[in-house]
């Protein structure tokens, strides 16, 4: 059996340091590490104090954070690994958890020893690809680039790191490249993802903007992918309301994509946050878009799909949200629209139907944040006493009718009928013509209660 190479000796942790270990690996696809033959081992950091080698300001977790943890070596290694490893690679995530980022990078850069396999269970082709990229990675250059853009590189252990990303297990991001003035961890605590089709309908674009505006007015952060269609409408709706929004890109945060949203992404970076797992100057690919969706799902309290076909990438986000225990919601559309077919399939399964921001907040918000009761308008006829309404129903639609005839039709006495007819007359429902009674020609004023109102 191949043995792991012995990691270099590390200094002892101070007594006050925590012995916390990372979460267990999550499920993945394709080849799997042989975890039964090689049990997981945690690897202590190289510089547990961090006091003698503090991070430079552009390596810290945020603009106002102390640069205390993780130390520079670990941060540099993670920055390098974002260029070496594709997002969501659970094999790389497992070896980072086993060896630590710095030693994992060291193993990739050293010549493989004969007869020793440091990565059992991981395919040789995958490891060779990592090794080739490892020799070309220059994390200092990438960190300088993000610093010049006014951004930062976040890693697990930073105070700005969102703890809910740990739910991704070994597919957790190695780090996040961020631009924007806001604190990611704080914003992510009250965030909702709005996703949908790129080639959306006017109905979908209007609904996305309306939901984003409503969520912003409720104090929630709107998260989306900055793509055309639903994503762009959601970001614009939040910005128009003076709200908070986060764009999660499938490329470097210095590379606006799509190009048509360059100004929108720049505006988000000024007012909100732009995030990505890939280092600067990285281009998007179809697989990176799909892998980006798991990050949107994990970061937020719930995901709303507005328009999506059966094969839409938005459904990948929704299914990831379901696997992670997040709320999954859908906005229904016309049954004749193929762009709503995927949403309707979600609603037939486990998703919750929502139509406005109040219903979303009721689902993802705190106890007591309930949407207003939904009911139709109250008509004047609805307020009549049962006996009075019975007389009104007995009145023929055409021509004056004597009181005695109305009494026989209603099954009451003429005196009782006459009393109710005068009551209806005072309320504007009937009028007297000669010896008979007829319905008024002018319909009673309708209620002006709006949808969703009291």
C-alpha cells in the first residue's frame, strides 16, 4: 500500500489555539479518493502565531480587518491553487483538507518520487494537469492585481468569510476574489438568489426587477450571476431601489462578462460586491458557469427561479440549494411558455410557489415576518345581513315588482319584505317605481381594495 509522504515538522500551536477540523467531504461525481484505505489527516499551519509575519494590507480579509489569520503562506498557497485547480474540484478540496494548502502546493511543485503516490485515488491525468499549472502560478502577481483594483482575496478563517460555504464540504471554494466596499459575511446572512433564463420574456424581466426591488426595500441582499436576462434585471432592480446586490462571476473579477454588462458590473462593484473563485484575468467556460451556481446556492438563504427551460443552468442552482437545505422557490409563468416549463417542474417537486417579495421574506426571514393575507375585494352586497340579502335575491332583474310578489318569491310576509326593501333602498341596491320595486340601474360602488391589501 502506498504511504503518504511525511509532512515537514511544524511548530507547536500555542495552548490557546483551537484544534478545530474542517467538515467532512461532501458527495461528488466521477473518480473518488480512496478514503477507506487512506484516512483523512489534518495538517497544522506553518506559522500558528502569525504575529511575526503579518499579512500585508492587500492580503487581509477585508479593508478594515486585522490581518491575523490565516498567515501569509497559507493565503499565498490558496491564491495559487485558485489558478491551478478548477472550481468545485472535490479531489483537490480533500487534499487541501488533508495536507493544508501550503503543503499541497509544495507536493504539486516537487518532482514526484518514484514509487510514492501522495494523491491516492486521484487520477494521474488530473494530477499531471495540476502539476503543469502549479509551475506557472504566480500568486503574488494575482494578489497585486486585485489590490490595484481595490479588491481583496478572502480565505477560510477570515472574519469576512461566510461560514455557510462550509456546507459545500470538499467542493468549498479555496478562496474568493472580491471587489466592493461591503462585508461579505454580513451581507450573506440576509441574502436571496434570483436566477433565471438569459433569453427571458418581458414578463420575466419585469418580475425579476420587481422582486429585487421589493427585497431591497425589505433590507435583503439580492444575489445573482450578472448574466443577461433575469440576472441583469435582478441586479438593476436592487440598484434602482438603493439596495444591496452581489454579482457572482464565472471568471476573474477584473474581467466583466458578459461584455454588455461592463457598466452594470462596475456599478455593482461600487455599490455592492463582485465575487469570483477564479483569479484575475481568468475567462469563463460553460463548465465554470455550472460550477459557479453551487456558490450562489450555498451563499444565500434561498434561491428563486423566475424563468427557466428544462435544461436551464438556473435549475442547477435550485437543485444545489435543495441539496444544501436552502429554500427553493419558483415564480409560475404561462403554461404555454417553454421558458416556464422548468420552473413548473420545480414547483411540482419540492419548490415553493412565490409571487412577490413579501412571500419570499415570509419563507426565508425570521419568525413573524408574514406576507399579508390574500383575499378578493369586499363588495357592498357581501355586507348585507342574510335576511336582507335573501330579499334582494328574490327581486326580478327586469321591471317593477309589487311587494306581495317579492314576498311570495322570498317566502316571507309582505310587512317583513317591505321593511327589508326600504333598507335596501337606503343602501342604494333598489328603488321604488309606482307600486313596485326594481333594482337600481347604477351599480353600487366597487371596493378599491388592491391586491394583497386588507
